[in-house]
């Protein structure tokens, strides 16, 4: 079990390595790590150099923290993430979010590369998540399972506003300004690492899912538990 002390130790270690003090965090999913190269004045810290931080083992996930400036804002970027299917516990999977919160991150932008369930979607389309169905977390593999530290967040978390409406509206406005087609849909979070069978795809569509993936939901739950905007 990780405690507030573990989160503070990791956050303090990061703080000593960088002059930047961002309040915005980004988690970059599969194939999206190239965005980290756009961060200027960057401090780069491999995951395995941060106390308690689990290393990423998945190809395409560099496993680095990149801290600096992006689009005029100070940001802390996770170039890659940790997945449940790698053999980690849910507590380990979401430890980076706890550390980010202890570091001072209050707004979290979570990205992933997902499979399309909605027949209207095409490969490469962009979708803003409006809600999720966490099949893995619904069946007991929830990162908040176990004793609750009320100093970190409430025992029972209201997930109704999980994906911040104002931030979603902002994303839509930016997309319009760039001439991009932006879908808004429901993300289904599974455990992985296998892709879905045709029968499972039909089942997930029947649940109302528009996209499906193997991440994001646990991170969002813990971020919301800590009072972060997502």
C-alpha cells in the first residue's frame, strides 16, 4: 500500500530536479509520445529514476517525465503510461497520478489510442471522452479499493462530472478553430492485453460505447478522487 508519504517523497524528488512548477499534467498514450518533443526548456526524468515510480514496459511508451513549457503553459508530461495488463496493481497503475497531484498538478489531460466501436468513426479520428464505462473497475479492480485516506479524497467519489464540461467545451472550440472534426463519445475501459472478439465488440456497442481501450479509466478515477479537473 502506498501512502501520502510515498507520494510526497516522489513529488519532492521531481521538484528538486526541475525549476518548473506546472499545474497542468498530460498523460500521453500509445503513439502520442512525440508531443513531448514540443516541450521547451524541458527537464527530462526517466520513470525509473523517480522513487516508487513503476517503469513502463510497453513498446511505444518512452517512460519519461518531460517538464517544461508547451503552448505558453508550464506542463508536466508523462511520455508513456503504466497499464494494468503489464502485471502492476491498480495502485501502481495510478501512482503517477497521485504523485502528480502531490507535485501540484490540478488539471489533467489524459490521452490514449483507442479502438473505434462507433461505426461512424474512421481510423485517425479524434474523440473527446464525455463519459466512460469502466468494466475492469466495475468488477472490483478499482484503484480506490481498500482503506481510504480522507486527506487524499472522499471514500465515495462522485463520477458524474468525471470529464470536465468546461474543458470539453474548450476542446470543441479549439477544434473548430483548427478545422478539425472532433467526435464526442463514451470510452469503454478494459483490462487488456488482448483485443476484443467480434462478439465482445457487439456487446460493447450495445453498452453505448464509442471507443474502447486498455487504460485511462483508473487514472481518471484517482484524479477525480484527488479533486483534479480531467
